[in-house]
């Protein structure tokens, strides 16, 4: 990770967004920058998708040269008003570990985020495909398997940041209702402990506030637990796919957990 990213106060930087360089967004990078400047953010990290499963709709889409060129234009436009970093969001699947490692070493990134979107061959991040996964099993099994993948991600030592720790609740919500912290605190705490041990940053992804669960990924009890463990590497990511979602929900989270503001991320 570019050490500069650790120096921003939480909320001054949005470390998760997708533009037209990702398969699921049409946002112009310049539009993201304009919005960030309007909001008074100090920095943005562009995290386009990279997927290694050939069945994934994002497979083969990543175009490093096009991204570099867009970000260079953005830096000219933003000048000193907004710092722009090049990150990436990689779908972690243990079976592609070697390819992922090679990919990370092939390009220059300021920030490498790993996220679980797939459990085995099931995509849990895409509505129609998620329905197949959640529709055929009980909640405990579905969420348990997701958290196992997230734990493997934390143990992989490939990433700077763990994206949306409990994204499984995004579409799981439709099948099982709200995720209970009581019920899943054990696997979630295990992942957070591992993150603390490995200096792996944990993202508070605010897109969940715009989705059915109406809470961040992970939820606030998990964030409080992480702070209690002495963890300090937290970041806010909006997962914006359109400009109006940049930094969405940041004020809400910072109001609910004011101690985040004084966090020293070293
Ligand atoms: Zn994601
Ligand atoms: Zn994302």
C-alpha cells in the first residue's frame, strides 16, 4: 500500500469506486473527481474490478493502460485539490492465488483490495446468480461458507485491504431477513482478529446503506469489535458506481462511531 493512504483522516478519502473501466459501471472518472471535489474530499482511490474466474462477467475486462491514461487526465484536472490513487478490487478465489499474485506484481498499485464475491463457483454478488446460491441452502451454511472464504482471503497475505467483509447479506437478506450479529459474531471476530494480526486494512463499505440490509458491510457492531481488539486500519469506501454515491453514508457512520475520527492508522 502507498503509505500516504494511511495518513488521511477517515472520511477524507473514499477508497472504493468503479468507473467505466469496470464491467458494471458507466461512470466517467472525471465525474467521480468533480463530485469528490464538490464534497471537499482530499483523495480518491479508484478500485476497478479484476476477476480471474472465466465465467465471471468481469473476466478479461481489466485494461491497465486505459486506466492509467484516465487517471493521468484526472490528475491534471484535479491539480492540488484532490489526490488520486490507483487501486484495484480483486475477487479473491483461493484457486486463482498464483494468478492473482502475478497480476498484483505486474502493475503498480497504491492500494490492493481483496473481496469475496464468489463462494466456490457461486457468484453471491450478482442478483440472479445469488438467488441460486441462497435459494438452495440454509442461512448458516450460506453465510458460514462465505466467511470461510473471507478468512482465507485474510490469511492469503496478498492484499492491503479486505473489502465488504459480510457482503453475503446483500442478497442473503431477501432469503433470510436481517443478518444477526449475535449469530455470526464468532466467524466475523475471527476474520477481524486475523486482519489485526496481519495489518490488513478493513473496509467499512457504505453501499449496504443503499441496499436492503440498510447497514454497512460489515455492520457497526463488527466495527466496534475491531476497535476493541486494538485494530486501527479502517477505511470508508462507498463502492460508488455513479458519481452521486461517492462518499455516500460517510457522515452517517462517523456520527454513529465518533471515535473513528481520531483513529491513528499506523
Ligand atoms: Zn465488491
Ligand atoms: Zn466494488
